[in-house]
C-alpha cells in the first residue's frame, strides 16, 4: 500500500515510516517540521536504504493537502500531525484545537478528492479519563483533562461520524506511553525537546543535562508510591499501525478502536532503575509534590489488538531504556540542523 504519513518526520511518525518501508509498503511523508527537524528524512533514508517521498506542507491548508492527495493517490493515511504538549494546550487552547482538528479535516477532504478510504488516527489513553482499570475499548465513559485531550476525543467523534456516513474506514488507535528509539540510534524522540514527559527527563539526567530527576509524588496507592504507566516501545507501536491499516483493508467495518499498550504497568522508580541498568550509573532522584492532573496508575487491556490484529508489544522496558540511551549517546546535541540531502516533492 501507498501510505500517506502525516507528521511523518516526528517521533512516532518517523519510526512508522521505517517500519512501513521495511514491511514492503510505500510511505509518503507530509510534515511542516513545526516539531521535528528536516534532517530526520536523511536518517530515515539511511535506515531503509532508499529515497522516501516527502513534502514540506502545512496540513491545515486544505488546498495544498488536496493537491498532495491528487498527486500521490495514497491507499491509506496514518495521521500523526498535531501538537501534543498537555500544559501548552491549557495555555493556548486555540492553537491546539485549530491545528489538531484542521489537519484532520484537510486529510479527510484529500481522501474524498482522491478516493482514499483507509484512515488511522493517533489517539491517546488520555481519553479514558477516570475510567476503571484496566482501560478497555468498550468503555463509554470517556473524558479529557485538557484541551489536548479534547482534541483527541473530538477527533475520535468526528471520524466516527464521517466513517458512518461515507465509505471511509477508520482505526482509532489509543496509545499508552510510547518511549524508546529505533535500535540504530538514528531516530528517536528529539533529545533536546523540553522534557515534560518522564523518559526524556530521565535521559536528560543520565546525560548530565539535568542535575536531578524530580519524581512527582511518592505517596500514591501503588507498590512503591510512585505513579504507574503502561510504557511501550515506539517500534512496537509503529508496527501496530501497519497491522491496523492492513486490517482495515481487509474488513468492512466503519470504525474500530484498539488500545496500543503492553497491558503491564511500570512505576516511575522502576523505569529509573531500568534506565540505570542501561546507562550503567545511578541517577540522582528527588521526591517532589504530585503533579496536578496525574492519575495514580493506569494500563491498557491489550487483548483486542492481540486477538484482532495479531499484534503484541514485544520489546521490554529494558529494551526501551537501552534504545533511548543509545540514541542519546549518538545525538548528544540533538538531531542536526539543516536541510536533508534529498529533495522534497512539490505539491
Ligand atoms: P511529534 O510532535 O514528534 O510529531 C508530530 C509531527 O507532526 C511533527 O513532526 C510536526 O512537525 C508535525 N506537524 C504538526 N502540525 C502539523 C501540521 N499542521 N502540518 C504538518 N505537520 C505537522 O509527536 P509524536 O510524539 O510523534 O506524536 C504523534 C501523534 O501521536 C500526535 O498526534 C500525538 O498527539 C499522538 N500521541 C502521542 C503520544 C506520545 O506520547 N508521544 C501519546 C499519545 C498520542
Ligand atoms: C502524559 C500526558 C498525557 C499524554 C502522555 C503521552 C499529562 C498530565 N498527561 O501522560 O495526556 O497522552 O503524556 O505520553 O501531561 N514524572 C516525574 N518526573 C518528571 C516527569 C514525569 O515523576 O520529570 C512522572 C509523572 O508525574 C507521571 C509519570 O512520570 O506520574 C509519567 O509521566 P509522563 O511521561 O508525563 O506521562 P503521563 O503523565 O502518563
């Protein structure tokens, strides 16, 4: 299949482009590099060993998006493009609603203009809000705690309605906590990003860029008092997208939801200890007050993806830490600035 990957230069998108190419599909990257470096294209081409088609375009621009669809005529879309910082979404909700929803609308218009029918959407476990554990796809009491979360809830709703009224087929993919990097160390989470999330913060402490890891809360009702999450390796997550798009191509179901997680919880301190094993030294930690809005623990019910997609997350927490550390060591100053060697396609 030819698969248009929106946000394909970003963290999860770049890994998905690599896995698509290695599975024999043809990825087409569309990204405006608002949260990624163009040189990621070089890295992706280095891993897969050949050129990848890419466009520099803002997917909120409907006319440009339609032109790309008419030129490429993809069989499927995997939609990663969007903003994802929870705190920033509270401060700048309009920026989040506009970008995360308008990119979705433009892509649907492009699909309708070109006859493309398969759409996979990056959703998040954040839509489960305060639902009981483990989170299952049948849960109906969804909610969000931030404008970012509402862009995911709204995206799910909008796509469900569109799939019901058209021949577009939609996979709603609810990610738990993606971490790690490609084993080559060439792509990963931008190592210089502001560490709002735990794994980049741990990596910053390991490299010495940050003095100390602040562990937000050690009095939660969990085995060691720190919060528990379902971390999954980004390469496993990338593989799940391929399984989901292939499933959509074989089943006439308007919308299907899959949790993408391991089904296992890991505490903040357990992740710190795993990273210490990977980097070979102790990491200084300090307990700090709870972070507002954090839930004590959650993890996925991962059975549906296993039973229907034949997908299970294979890589361990130790693999996630080892690959993150390898990527950090290879890119101590982040990914390079500048332009990729290969030329973009023109919309
Ligand atoms: P990322 O920021 O690394 O990647 C997103 C990419 O989209 C970036 O390359 C950015 O430049 C691009 N982009 C943003 N707006 C665009 C626009 N208008 N036009 C074209 N390109 C645009 O983020 P990620 O971690 O790879 O996440 C991908 C998706 O998965 C997002 O939708 C995110 O909300 C969702 N998600 C991520 C996580 C996570 O922990 N990383 C968890 C759950 C869901
Ligand atoms: C966060 C987002 C969630 C998003 C997810 C993507 C919030 C409230 N939630 O989830 O919407 O879908 O990222 O991966 O922002 N921690 C520390 N010290 C740090 C950083 C984090 O102790 O320096 C703790 C947090 O308090 C939390 C755990 O580590 O208990 C995991 O945090 P994080 O990586 O931010 O993920 P989530 O909170 O699960």
